[in-house]
């Protein structure tokens, strides 16, 4: 039996008359690097908010690390790490103050929290900015401190919503190496991103959501084998080509703006 860390069955989320997520089934195994893709408005952020306990499902089952989110949300939240798209940082604190506060909120002892804070700041190359408020950090530095805050309690699963958006190449490479190390040590990553090249390099398995429904869910290798792109024979099918073929993004719109 596979060691599943994330399972959903018939997951639904409605906002009034609008159904944002419509019967989503997901299964993510331990140590998978899972990429969750979809066009704007497809239901990605709504799904990840339900998976992390920020939104209550309208219907369906949601199990993370063997716990039912409807009954054991606090236990789940204590064992996962989350980097939301908006980061949601306490920006009037310095980096050390922020990490120490987060560590203490997760129940770490004062000594352990201080030790891990120092180690994370060194590892993230943020020690030289100890006296700087997070509000004065660059965008890349904020991404790093957000990731540090998400892992200080040594979670089993990381949920990352657009972690590479607006990050330069140096910071992006650093974050990728960090995530690979997390996977190698037994962790699981659930990633959403619009940067398909990054997802293709990092992820082993892909789920694609469109109009609230899962339209593909498999390993990248299997998805490649199941997609044929006209004119592509010798080179491997890219994730972008797979994505466009599945969500119907191949429509030619070149003639719709005659004035451009």
C-alpha cells in the first residue's frame, strides 16, 4: 500500500451559487514532489486553502498525514508548513524575532527555537540582516524567511503557493536546492506555480485542475507518454505542451486583435 500523506475524496467548495472546486480527488505519496497546476480561476488556491485548513470544504473528505481535517485540524497544522502566495509575514519584526516567534507558536522550547532560528538564518544567508525589519527585506529575502518560518518546526509536508514568483535566479536556485534536500530527508512538497519550466524541473507528479475539476493526475513521465503534440517527434513533450493540450490553451487567437 502506498504511504499517502494527502488524500481528498469528492472535495467541493462553493461560494454561494458558484462552485470553485467540484469533486476533487487527490492522492499524494510521501516524498513526492507534487505540482498542482491550472489556469487562473481554476480552483488551485481554493484547494490549497482547504488542504491547509484555511477554508472549510462544502463537501467531501480531506485527510492529511492520516488525520481527518474536519476533526483534527490542529494536529494537521502542527505537522505541516505553509508558504502562502501573499507570504503573510509579521513585517514589523526582524528576521530573528519572526522566526523565534513562529518557533515558539509551534511549541518549540525557548532554547530549541533560538538554536533553529540561528541555524536557519545562517543557512538562508540572512544573518547579515539580523537588525533589519522584514518590511525592509527584498522580495527574495522575504521568500527565504517565509520558507524558514514554514520549516522551523520540522514539518512532514510543505505547501508552497507560487514560491518562485518574483524571485531572482540566485534565490530561486537556493530555494530549489533546499526543497530537494527536504524531499531527500523524507518530506513531501505540494507546489502550485505558473512557472511551468520550474515545475517540470522539480516535480515528479502533476495534478491539473480546470474549472474546479481534476483533468489530469499522474507522473510527468506518464503524462508525456499519453500526450501527442503535432509536429513534435524527436524531442520530449514539454510540460507546457502537456498543460496546453489538456486545458485547451491551443486555440489560435492571433487574428482577434487586428489593430495590434
